């Protein structure tokens, strides 16, 4: 199993940041591994919501069936999901959002496991770290562009 953690400071209120993360319409704009929703975007996004997401990691397409396990949109906020993928793989993703000075600190934690991933763990960890850093920067840029509009 691998675990990746990253964080970024965003000069915006936590409610705006967590609202952007929870807005599934924005995922294609900032979430690097997101390649669409396999069965359409879910009507709701709340604890207990299940949905299938197409992802692309290491240039390979895959599908993850996610269950939203925790969601708090206030400050501090959290969005957490557990997922299952092909060949018995498992995933967890968690965004923690909290006031930090005059802005917001977003922390992202992800873990991946399953025997099918064992031969790829090194490559997967490197690709996941890169994707999380790029996604957080794109999230920061998106929130800034919404604030400027």
C-alpha cells in the first residue's frame, strides 16, 4: 500500500475552497486524474453517495467506484471517499480544509492498495505525488479565477 500526502495554501475563505472541491462540475478543471463519470455525475454528493469515476494514472485508464464517507462543508471542512478499483484494488482520498491566517490550507491524503498494484508501487507513488501537486495547484488557480470573476 502507498500513501501520498500534500498540501497547499489558497488565498480564499475555506467555504469557497471546500465548495469548489465538492462541486463535481469543476473536477475536470482541476483534478488531474479525473477522466469523467462512468455512469454520469451523481445527483447528490454527500455521505453515502456512490458513484463511478473514470481515472487515468500512469497513462492507464481505470474505473473507481467511490463511496463518500465524510463531508463537512464548514470550517474546518473535510471530504473523504473510499473506493474500489479493478482487480481488487482499494483507494482512499481525503481533503481537509481549514482557515490558515487570511486564507485556507488544503491537505490531501490518498492511499492505494491491492495485490494488482504491487509491481507498480514505485511508479504509482511517483505519479500520484505529481498528480496531487498538480491538482492542488490547479485547484488554487481555479479558486483564484472564480474570486476574480
